[in-house]
């Protein structure tokens, strides 16, 4: 088991400064779009927590926070589409403007599930702000209303994004070494 960051990361994709710039830009946009709305900001556990704390502190809008943990069974590298609620929201979303904060949207199945769940409970609006958008991998038609950057078809780790449910605390976003993927993806 690799346990040192240098042993698993091939190269940096986004530095801490890059991430900060994305949060500032998105925060400004969200401030404009949610002015006067008091949204319910829903963090998708666990990957989005680092991004959520940074982007919401760039939002000059009164809002409330809640969290939702949905998980898909998989090998750790991609979702299977069989999604279930692990930890539900505590707030009632009826008639609320809900903003989902996600770490990354890949196939889109997880986001579609969350959007449908929240919309089905009577939310007034549901939008999503994701740090990263792997749009070339989408298998479902789902809108990512705001995102920090697009990424290609590579497995990224850090700033909330996990590898085997670890390494979320790496302060930047890096790409896993190919040999690590080969070793664990099977
Ligand atoms: P989707 O349902 O859109 O295929 O998958 C979304 C979830 O898969 C993300 O919230 C994230 O947990 C995980 N995921 C997708 N791509 C990556 C990636 O490149 N790195 C990491 N660490 N997780 C990913
Ligand atoms: Mg996620
Ligand atoms: Mg994961």
C-alpha cells in the first residue's frame, strides 16, 4: 500500500493558486445569481467538503448549509450507476433554491440522482456547482450549471478527491501515477 503523496502523484494539475482563482470566480458568479434568494447549499459528501468551505466563503449571499452522502458501488475509480443514499439531508428542501456543491462530475449519474431526489421533494430550483467537469465522460444528460475547470479522462486526487478513500487532504489536485491505477483498478 502506497502511503506517501510522492509515491502516488505523477504531476500537479491544479495548484493551490489555481484552485483559489476558481473559487473567487465562481463565488462572484454565485453572489450575483443568488442575490436575495437565501439558498440551501448542499455539499456532496465527502469529496466536496474542501471546495465547499472555500467557494462559500467567496459567496456574499446569506445561505444555509446541508450535506448529502450518496454512493455508488464501484472499484474506486468509477461509479456503477447503482446509487443509494448513505446519509440523507437534514433540511426540508420543499420550495427552496438548492445549490449542490460537487467535487467532480464524471458520468453524471451521481449528480442526476441527487438532482432528481431534491427536485422530487419539491425544491423550487436545483443547480450544481462542481469544481471539476469531466464532460467527455458523460453518459447521462445532466446540467453542471457552474464549474471551476474541465478535465480530461484522467483520475485526479487531492483537494477532497480521494484515492481509496484517502489522500483527500492533498492541498492541490494531482494526477495519479499510471502504475498505481494499474495496480489498484483491477
Ligand atoms: P459520476 O457519477 O459523475 O460518474 O461520478 C461522480 C463521482 O465519482 C465523484 O463525485 C467522485 O467521487 C468520483 N470521481 C469521478 N472522477 C474522479 C476522479 O478523477 N478522481 C476522484 N478521486 N474521484 C472521481
Ligand atoms: Mg463527489
Ligand atoms: Mg470517490
